[in-house]
């Protein structure tokens, strides 16, 4: 059995196979269509097929057919087995020399008494979905959380329908503005406790290194800005995105933060990303 572990490590040693694996890790627990992986990594279909086949052969990735689409996900049990091997065999079971420092202290690091949880929502343009999330969280629990939002696109502006929906829901939109994620990667930026991607494209991008190893979640949903059709159909798409985010954020603020460790909180955040998933896809 131990012979498989060198093969897994060797498979991940190939830069582009590693890139596929990292993208799937960023999208966990989603299953990602092959076409989306190929587009995100600029790979030809036959090249991607060779990479995922190699990852599947060593058990790192699983495949599922949904209609005519092949979808892929990381096999987390295989990853645990591999890390167990590295920890027990190579490191002789010594967490003090092998685990990153922030994992040795298991309890969730909580804000000081005079600081709230800082949360960042990221999407492509910071024009609708992440703006919704920022506004909803500040409205629901501004006494315990400080919400920020940003986009990965170089330039963007607030979508007028998104602003209209927020105003209809009774939110204050006077301080909203579109921001780029680079604004939150300087040494003067807040230290984040949570970072969420609310669109697939943002999750597919290379992740920046965030200080303090925040709890991260992927809450992907379709972009209402891209919906074609009548005005009524466009407004419906925005209301659906707002509703799905409202449900997830309501569940987030209801979590018993004081009694959850880092791993339990991460699992809860992953589960929240599945709320209303069918309704918005």
C-alpha cells in the first residue's frame, strides 16, 4: 500500500497537474465541469484529460458524469491518507516539526474583545453578488462582523439593478463602492477571519495569501449581470442571487462561533455553501 504514496507525490510534482489539483481544492466541495477547468487553466481538452486521468489513477481526484458533462472533485479521504503517511512515517508523528504553526493550536483564533470578525466576499466584478453579501452581513450582524467585498476584474462599477434590489430590501446603499481585491492585499488591509468567493471564476483564480489563515468558503452562484432576457427575467435573477446569499449569511451569523474549533467551523462554512444551490444554478 505504501508504494502508492510516492506515486501520488510524483503526480503532484508536475506543475500543470498540480494546478488542476489546486483549482479543485479551491472549489471544494463542488464538482467542477471539465470544460470549466480547461477554460480556467487555458488547457486543451485532450491535455486536461491526460492530467485528470493521472490524478484519478493515484486516487487524488474522482470523476462523475452529469448528463453529457464530466465533473471532477478532490478525494479528501485520499488526501487524509497521504498526509497521515507523511506525518506518521516521514515525520515520525511529530506535529511540532511537521505541521504549520497555525495548525498546532487547534482552537479558532477569535478577535480580541474590542474587535469584530472581519469578512471579505470576492467575486469577478464586485458589482452585484459580493456587494449583496457585504450589505446583507452588515445589516444582519454589523454588531459582530465587519463585511468587505472586492472583485478580481481590473475595473468594475456597481450594477444599477443590484443597487435597486438592495434599496427595495431596505438597505442603506450610500457607502457602497466597487473595489478591487488588490486593495485588501496591502499590509494596511484588515486581517480577515473569513474569506468567501461567491462566483466560480473568482474561486478558479490563484488564491492570494491571506494573513492569519482565515476560514475560507466557496459560495458560488451564477452571475445575474450576465442574464439575457426581459427586464422581469433580469430582475428575477438578481432577486434569486440576493435570496440565496441572504439564506447563507443568515445561517453563518447563527453559527455558535464560541463553541466551534477551526475544523468544525470550516466544515460548517462548506455546508452553508450548498444552501439553495439548486435554486440558483
